[in-house]
């Protein structure tokens, strides 16, 4: 099944205006959808007979501090083992409103992936059965994968251009 056929089926199921920024990096069909439709779309695709996208390969967070109003995002990669097709869906939302519906009612594997996105990016999944940190300590008051701090300490004197070719 080609990416054109997959996109045609998606547009048939959900409407052509549901998907934006459609592209094919490295041959994988990728589209952006709205946050309020992501649960419905993935739920339908999980049980859809023709595409059979019934395996959630990856769900991870993103932080783009320069995209005002869309600083945080989630990526969902679905896979059909039967048809050997993959689909990547993205959603973006403001950092002040990091709330996304949970997919634990559709995919059991979403449980830990959502906990990881919460832990590292601060994305809150409504309806998640146990949304607590998974790798970091509970009393951490920040989310380490957000790009909210400088990568280097500008006051360090032991790192000069002379030694590091800068």
C-alpha cells in the first residue's frame, strides 16, 4: 500500500482538512493533526479493517521553544504488521496548556510512553491511570528535556576557545 493510498484512506475516514503538513521524510507518511482529534483518530485507526494500524511503535514528546503557541508536541508512530505500513502523526500545543488525552484505553503500551513524556516534558495525559514520573525522582520541580536552560555555563573559565577550537 503506497503513502498516497494511505493518505486517501485517512482523508476518506476523517476528512481532507483534518491533516496538515503532510510529508514523507524517509518514506514514512507524516501528518499533523489537532490535539482534540488525536484520540478519535488513533482509536478509529486501531480497529480499522483496511489499514490495520494496530501497533503503537512510538509515542514521544517534543519541545520547540521558538514555535510560539506550539512549544510542546507529541509524536505518535503507528505500524501495521500485516500490511507493513507506518504512519507518523504529530500534535502541537502551547506550553501553558500541556494537556493531551490518554491513549491507555486504546493501547496498553501507551501507559509507560505517556509517563515518560510527562516525566521529561511535562505533558499531562487526562484519564491516565497512574501519571507519575517513571525515571526521575518525584520531587523534581522541572522537566529535563525541555530546552529551558543554557547548554553550557557561560561563567566557566576552564573552557576557552584555545582548547576547544572555538
